[in-house]
């Protein structure tokens, strides 16, 4: 399957401008918006714009708000954004070791769909989103997902991350996965049969060459055993790696059939 071209900075800029304007509208009173509407109508009349319709009026309202917010021009914004994205792509920015498994093994093409699941997924989700991936974060709890999304919006990566409160056994990808990153918490409380169904679903939804990174031990928290993972991933290229003194992960790459 061919990969779509990466999202352009121009597109990101348009989203940024739209979000800034909409956030402003939500932050002020209705009377304040009506005053801007009157100002916009007056500006259109002064410009001899006689065929004034609702679309034209709201476009002028947005122009006025944009001026009030001093939103930078595209070229100015682009220079700052490129520099910021370069920093966000550094694993160290998110507290991820540059020589760790995530940075070494997970390199899906831009726009690839990536699933991160379990606890403490903030840094992984943000790091992969900064590299152009469309990230889906799944957790049983609302609070960790809210934390992920708040950080994503603050970094200007909110359009690249979606979050779902769900168990990994009842979440189904809608497009082929380029990568999967799971912490041990994703499998807590699941029976052997439930884990088997989850792995079967996720493996079937992963494209050829896709990588699964499954934590087996993280700071003493045990997940699925290595022996079970070896059975589940028959036919895949697999390895078990010590990510640190207290962390061990299982890496599996799907071989083309």
C-alpha cells in the first residue's frame, strides 16, 4: 500500500490560524462577538462591498480577530515551526533515550497509523506524532489520555493524536498499522484467551514490515511473558531487548507473506 504524502506546513498553519480564531471566539462574550460583527459590516460597507452575505461577513470577522491576535504571517510562523519540530523530533526532548528501543526500532513512514496503549504513553505518543505519525492512544483511564491530549495541543501536535478510553481487546484499527507500542499495563487483568484475541486482531491489522514493541517488564511491573509472546508472534521476526537496567521489551516485525 502506498503511503500518502506528509501533511504540509501550509496545512498546519491554516489549522493553527483556525484554532486561534475559534479559541478567541469561545473566550469572549456573545456581545463582544456582535460588536466585532458590527465592525466587520462597517468595514465591508466602507469598502463598497454591497453584496454582503453571511459568509463574507464572517470572513471579515475572522480577519479582524486575526489582526487583534497579531497572528504571524505564514513565513514567520514557518521558520519558528520548523525549528520547533526539529527539537520535538529529538527523543531526548521527551525524555526518551536516543539509543533506546523506541528511537532505534520505530521508524514508520510519515502519516503511518501508530497505536500506543497502556500506562505512561505520553512521551511515546508525542515523539511519534512529532515524526509525522497519526497516533492513536488507548487507555482504560480518562486521566492519562487527557494528559496526552493537553500536551499534544500545547505542542501544536493535537491534530496528529487521537485518544480512546478503551480496553485493547475491544479497539479495532480502521486503517493498517505501521507500528504498535504497548506497555505492560495494556494487558493487566486480561485472560490468556483475551490476550490471544487482542494480538490476533492487532497483528492482522498491521501492514507488512510493521513493528510491534511490547513491554514485558517496566520498572518491576510484569506484563505478558516472553514465552507467551514468542508463541503469539510465530512467523514474525522477533527479538527481546533490555531497554535499561529495569526495562525489557519484546520487538516483533511483520514479515511479508
